[in-house]
C-alpha cells in the first residue's frame, strides 16, 4: 500500500479485539471521522474511484444516515435491514451508488440495493471504507460491483 492518502486512512481505523464477542476483531472508523485530514483523504479516494469508474454518470449517492456514529449494539446473531427511503426520492432509471462505512455480511447494502430496485433506480456500484473479507459480504451484492478502500480478514 504505497498511496500516502490510503496509509493516512488506514492509520485512523481502530481495532478492538474480542468485541462484541470473544474472537471478533471490531473495526472502528470513529478516529477517521474526527480527523479532518484522514476524512478528507478517504472522501477523495472514494471520489477518485467513482469518477474513474463512472465519470459523470452518477445521479445520486445513497447511504445510511446516523447521528454522531451512535447506535445501539446489535445482538451477535442479529439480521435486520430497517432501511427506508421516500417513494419520490428517485425517478425510475436514475443511477445510484450505495455507500456505507463498512461491509461485513452485506445485509445492509443488499437491503439498500433491493429498496432502490423497488424505486426502479439503477444501482451502479456499492462502495465502503472497510471490507471484512472473511464474511464474504461482496458475494451477497452480486451482480452489483463492489469496491472498498481497505480490506481486513
């Protein structure tokens, strides 16, 4: 990984061993979000990827919205996809990229793609800052292309 911006982003990903359960290595992006240089680097890297891949053909960026990265902890075996979108948020045929901070099992991104499909949007790609490759979430997204800045087991 020679790219200095990517190295800056990677240095701001914090790891918590054995959380939320023994054997799990939790990846936390909070330090990246509160460091302007790292956050700017992450956004720049993702933007360059999207511009190189899709040019000016993206109509919307879709993502899950949280306040100050807070949420209740999920039970270890939880599988939920409680996503909502306004019915008139998109017009049929509009081109959308789905963005999330982390891809684990792929459940949230898959649900977002399905929801956007119901609105007849064209999902061009899913992207994330971090991908946990051992959980094989990208397989759940197929045939939608997937890109991540950082990959961890």
